[in-house]
């Protein structure tokens, strides 16, 4: 039996039990090498539809397909053995009806082996969440700034600036929790609204640009590693991947042009028989 079979993976009930307790650590991953590096440090790994923007160069998440999410989910599941892996349901894959949502979500789980899916939770979502969870598919919800609704919202701007919108965000979170979600991502809201949402629901809240008042945090990994020059206000850069890659590429180019790479230590030499 391989060593990875001895590792106990985080479960949905364990995540739910962290409400009001030890903060939940979550990062995104889209490939096997990154998932392997994050797995030991994360409770949750989210295969986010942010992959469309940070990996495929799209301007929003709207163009991400179900096949893309499955491909990246499969890659992550090959090396993540400890964290609970959640795969985003992309735009258009769940809004039509609970039946459509189940068909697509069950495909995601069957083809990737992930433990849960995530959907962006507008007022329409409660019936779908209930339908999925009753049929064995754990659901993480997402309220506040919902990237898949960027064309309706008019851009990636923090949400809850008016009382009406703030009340809608709280109501959506409560509806998602009552429908059976095991956790809810709260994105792009003020600290006081994040606190209000967290206190209003019985499930853990996981913030992204939503302050320390949430029960856990998630960031897009390439953002927090410093791969991009520009990042949202709420992102703290814990590394300088952009600088490291540029410096390494520059040095490689210089050595190739100078014919100093590959030197003898990187060259095959066969003895003549």
C-alpha cells in the first residue's frame, strides 16, 4: 500500500465543524505540481474557474468550460491527498435547472474524484443546492462579488455598498446555508458585512477580500505568489514568482547565447567500447 493511502483526507463534516473555530486555510490550484506543494498546508484546495484568467489568459471567468474544469480537477486530484478538493462549476453549467446542475456536477465528481463542487449563489440557487446535496453532492456556495456575473455587475468591484445589496448578500448566504451548503465563500465585501454574514449562517464562511471576520480565507495562488504585476487590493503577495521567473529566463538566455550552457556537467558522454 502506498504512503498516500495512509493520509486521511479532510472531510466535509470536518470543515463544517470548524465554524467559529480554527480558521480554514484554502488556496487555489490548477495543476498537479502546485497541488502537491499546497496539499500539506491547506484544509481546502479550490480548483477555481479563476483558471480561465490566471492560466488561460481570459479576461473573465465566463469563458471557462466544463471540460476545462474537469481537466484541471483531474490534475489536482493526482497529487492532492490531504486537503478536501472543491471544483468550481463554470458559468452556464448549473443555472438552467437543478437537473442540469446535477448532471454536470455528477460528471465533475465522477471524472475528477473531487469531494465537492462550488457554485455562485444568487437568489436562484437554493433549490439547486438542495437538489445536489440530497443526491450526494456536497456544495460550497459563493456570495458577494460573483465573478461569473461580471457582465451584470459592471466589473470586478466590491459589493454591498448600499443597504439593499448588503441585505441581498446576507439573504443569499442564509438561503444557501439552509439549502444544505457546507461552506460559503464571501468575496469582495466590507469587514462589517463579512461579520454580519458570518454571524448569520451556521456554516463556515471563507473570505476573499472579506476581512478576518470570516471563518477561513482563500486566495488565488498565482496572485499571492506574485506572478502578476497587478493584483486586487485584498491580495497580499507572499512571494515574487514573476521576478524569479524573469531572472531565471534572463540568465538562461544569456548562457545559451554565450554557449556556456549546456556545459559538460549537463552533457551526455559515452565511453567507446
